[in-house]
């Protein structure tokens, strides 16, 4: 045949360490029909600071592949919630072959057509909390590329028609396909009039949806005469591929005929069940009565298989022949994204008669519904059993219903069909099933009742069980519980939901408590983070005593919002929020930066440097003074400017390193210039006393440096509660040491003529210049000059 090659690629994305499914990178591909091979080229490279990350460590990268829906992965081997079905997927781990780049190849022969999903992540890290911008972080970028090779112009077989074929010596196989519509109970492929050098040296292979593989359903035509291969309960609305392959080493030309027969049970002439009243055939509750007079076999066939307004029969394979049961459709009611309820007509209570199954269909929209969780709940009305030991079995299958005729069988699987089994009885009258990331299309639920005896299960007599049926689609399992948050994620145009757990809880639904925090630990961590802010009370008292009222107001602001921010930021259930979390976080960050800013500006004592005189008995450090001529002091200007600039920086990036380091360095630069100017003017080191350096400045600087080192290099997710509490204590303690002493009021020597302009007097306080606290240490000599 003719091959066509298609190429698809995706944008590189940064991979993250695995913590939950919310931290993975998801890639969505679409494989066309008639694809014979798909090759994924997996490219991974490192970056550090915009350059190649040759020095970055080699971290293994795990990639998951799944057809139809995203993979349900569990790399941490946590427990899934009860009644959860985990679909399988294929995993591949990439190893590094070059210092900064590696590639991997994943081949799939005859892949299933439709949507394919790739999920990739890094291994779980140690949980270190790093300051953004402190150092260049190693980034691991992943880019998948897909190359598909598909066949065009594959010969199509028409049911009931014979196709002649002659296989030349240089040909090894012939490929055909036939479309199987809905309500088909059997596909029969037959090879006729096979003539070759050695009889009929052919293999006959059949597979649904994609060309056959070596492990597909196979028949050797040399051993089976006639050469017929049957597929019971085929997938509806799909192509079936037929491969006629010649045995190796067979010379000459082989000629044969191939034909396909489809058994359609929706036609009354092909299968007519016994007389059933119409209401009973629809499995309506007894309260609706029975119209009677019309057998199911006499009902007209539907005009369209996709029309859910008609009741259509389905096949059931039995030893006595084929019978047809009706399928009850469901009404789709969309409430929100991944929030869909499937209502049953004349439900939710359904009747399960003893002599036939009750079958329902749930339709999931392509792509749109695969990112949620399909939930199914069955509840048995025990009063309807009339004292009989009845068990109702439910089989949930994808794309074709499975209703076995074996009355003692309770399996929901065949050689080519997998399903999920549910059961309810008088003892356990409730059964649930959850399927994360279900494949889209039609899901069929078949309910039947059997009575338990000493010899196993047997058909019941005159007992119609009533079952409450609930089917719905939800974003997450139980909304992730109280220790998780259900997040709606997006990759390009594809939406999916996943749980993000907290307080040490893990698992797909945040139900694994192996590493969970106890209530006592949660309470202790909350109290530590909140009560450690009480350490700001001494700095507030010192600031008020020294007449630094503006600084004291900033410290109170910081203490208040830091306390309630950490009370609202807890991962467990010990949480208390007085306002929105984002507002509390912004105010906490702003208060912390403003505390550093106003403390360093107060230490600089700028007013004498800028030649502005204080008013009356006011001192140089009082930023709260009101100046009569309207000229503000330098600290006032810097306080206001700092508040505005810090607010802007925090709005841009609250976790950036320069939001903390930039204002601190700028304020320290201002303080250094001010102290240097005083030192040059007085020709003596400022502050001049060794006691100020030994007992205040040096201890305060060391405490602040220790706090910064803990915050930047020691803090992790595990020790966050007590390391961050120590950070609060150290920062508040350093403020108490670094805040300058109260500036004493100066005595005027006499009235001096006022200068034009602001008209302030420059009162140079000798004691203030010496940096002394106790007025008895030195005599007060105030020299006032105009």
C-alpha cells in the first residue's frame, strides 16, 4: 500500500518534581486512523540561567503513555480511595547520555487511533524551600515529538460481499477493513477458495480499531477448514481490520476470496425474543404499570443508532441462539466543568427482572469528559426482595455491553473485552465504583439478578429487584476531602482536574494518611507561627519609649498581619482567616519589608545631614512631626517613597529575592552615607561609643544575619513550622537592638533670625551625635545656628 508520514511536535515545557498529578506536565496527541507505526521522539535538555546546564545533576525523567485518556499514575505508591478502578498505562524512564541533553524513543506498532496522552515529571525532591533569585535554578525541559506512518486506500470489505484477491510471490500480506455499526452481535470473517502451492498457506488475523499485531486473534487456514474467524460482542462504531498473511517461504501465487458477515440483532427477522410487555421490556418500575399487547420483536427498528430517543435491542450470546434486550438511554445534564449528572428516564429506581438483564448506556463526550472521574453508585432496595437471597450483579463495559447467558457466571471480562464488576445484596446493599480519567465514548451498564443457593448462583423466580442507580461525572474523587484541593488544570486546549493534598496527606483523593500530620501537630505548628510574632512587642515598646511612633505603627502592622496570615496559611484543618488569603499575604510581606526599611532609615538619622532644622523641642528621628511651613523631613519622604515602591514590587513578584534584598541594601546604603558624613564632619567614628557597637549594633547585626541565613538556606517544607518561627523571633529581636536611642531635646541659646524658605533651625545635639542613651553620660551643649 501507499504510506503517508505525518509529524507532530509540542512546545518544550519545564518539568517539576512529582508531588501530585497537579505537578506533572501533560501532552496531548491525536493519532489518525490506519496508522501502522507511531514513533515518539522524547527530547530532554537542561538549562541554567539561560545557558546549557552542564553542571546540573542528572535527574531521571519518567514518561507515561496512555490511549484515550490521561494516565492515572502513582509513583509514590500511595493508597487509592476505596472503590477506585485504576486503569493501566505504560511508563518509560529516560537516562542521560550527554551532559546537558538526552533523547529517548518509544515505538508503538499499530497504535489505537484517537487521543493519546503523555505525562512526564521529575522524581520527588527533598522539599527544600529556596528563595527565588538567590541562585540560578536548574531547569529540565521536555519536548515530545510524534512521527506516524499510516496506510492510505486500505481495501474496504462490505458485509455479505465476496472480494477476490491474488497474492503475488513478492507480497506477504493483504490488509482489509470493515466497519462494524452499533447493535452488531457477531463478526464472522471467512476465507474461501484458497489455492496455493501448499494448499492454503495463510494466516487470518482480526483486530478492532487498528491493524492486527502478532498477538491478535489468529487462525491458521491450513489447520481449519473452512477458514472462519468469529468475533463475538464486537466493539460498536469502529473499524475492524482483517489481515491475510502468507506463511514465510511459500513460493508462487496464492489466490483466495474473503468475505465478512455481520449479525445484527436489531432486526426482528434475525432474532425475536419471547413475548414481553412493552413496559417490562423498558425495565420501568412497577408503579408505571404495563401497557401490554406489543412484543419487543414487533417494535420498529430505530431510524438512527445515535438517536437516544428510541429503545434499541442489544445482542446476548446464548446456546439456544441470539436474543435482544433493550438499552435504556440516559439524559445528560451538565452542571459545570466535569460536573455532569446522567439521569435515567422513569428513574432513578430501576427494576431488574429475574429472567433478563437491564442495560443502560452512559455517553461521555470525546476529549471533554476524559479529564474527570466517572462515578457509579448502586443501592439495593431490600424490601423488594421478598425475603429471597438475591444478588444483583452489574457489569460496566466500554463501547459494547456484556451480558453473559451463563446464569452462574459473574465475570465481566472476555478475551477481547474488559469490564468492571459490581454486586449488591441484602447484606451489602450499596456498591460504588470510581474510574479516574475514563475513556470517552459509550459505557454500558448491565444489571442482572441471581439467587444464591448451595450449588452457586441460579436464576431467581418471581423476584424483581429494585435498584437505585446514580451515575455522574465529577472533577475529583469526593472533592479531594478536607485535606486536599481539587484543581482544574489546562494543557493547551485540554482541561483536566487533579487533587493537591496538604498536611502530609497523599494519594489520588488525598486519603492516604501514612505521613499525615496529627491534629496536635497542626495545632502546635499554628501556635508556633502565630505566637512567635509576639516577639514584636518589645520592639514596639522600645520604639514608643524612644518616640519612634511611626516605626512602632509599622511593627504593630507587621505583627498583626503576620499572625493572621500564618493562621490562614496552614495546610491542615487548624485554619482561621479573617479576610481573603491574598490580602493577608500581601500585607504580611509589605509589613515585613517596611519593618526593615523604617528601622534602617531611623538608624541613619538623616535630618542633620540634609541641613533641616527640627521644630521646637522635636528631635531628628521624629518622622511624625508636623512642620509649620509645610516642608517634610527626609525620613518622611523616604518612608512614603519606600511604602509606594515596596507595594509596587510586591505586586509584581512577592517571592522575588530583590523584593527583600533591594530595599534593604538601598536603606543600608543611605545609612552608610549618613554615618560616613558624620564621621568626616566630626573626624571621629560614628557612633563614637564602643558600648553602642558592642551591646547594640553588633548583636543586632549578627541576629539579623542569622535570621537571613536560616530563611535562605535552612528552611524546608518539613522544618518550616519551627524554622520560620525562629525567623520571626530573630527578626523582631534584631529590631530591638538596632533601633537607635531616643534623641534628647535641645536647649535654645536664644532667638535667632529665621532664614527664608522653610525657616527651620538646625539644632545640633551633641549627645545625639555621640549616640548616647543616658543623658548623664555627657553634658548637653546644644548649639543652634540659623
